[in-house]
């Protein structure tokens, strides 16, 4: 019923769609998500209905885990392992573009 698209780059249309929703905010904008360090990158998730209308958006920031403490030997080993480890965070989302509570739950699923 719903389709999704996952991207690491979006155009200004992402922000324009956020502004159409009263729940849209700066923390879900591409400007905020793309402004972080080289140790992170954004992921943008768009949900579409059967008519290809945008019904949901979620911006996620993927952060590469870093080790900030321990001895030199342990730090070098953990640094190698941290390249394999990442975590995702998001603030104030997802943004659902429907007022119908039943559809909102379906989109979240």
C-alpha cells in the first residue's frame, strides 16, 4: 500500500514539504542534517501512498561511533571496530502528512 524511498541527498523540495506540515521543524530539515561533521551523514526517508503522494518524511543522522578514552593499544583496536559501528538518531519526527488517525498509524507501520 505504501512505498518508501531512502536517500542520502535531497533537494530543496524536502524542506518545502516539511513547511507544509505544522509538525515540520528545523531538526528535520536537510540544512540541519547536512551540516554535521565528517563523522556523520544524513539519511532521508520518504513514504508515498499508492498515488505517489508524499505522506511521510523522516530525517535520520547516522553517526560513526568514536572512542574518546582508554590506553593507546585499546584505543587503536576500538578505533578499528568503531569503523564498523554506527548509530542513527533523529529529532522531532517522523513528519506525517495526513490528519486521518487511521492512515497515520498505517504510515508509521
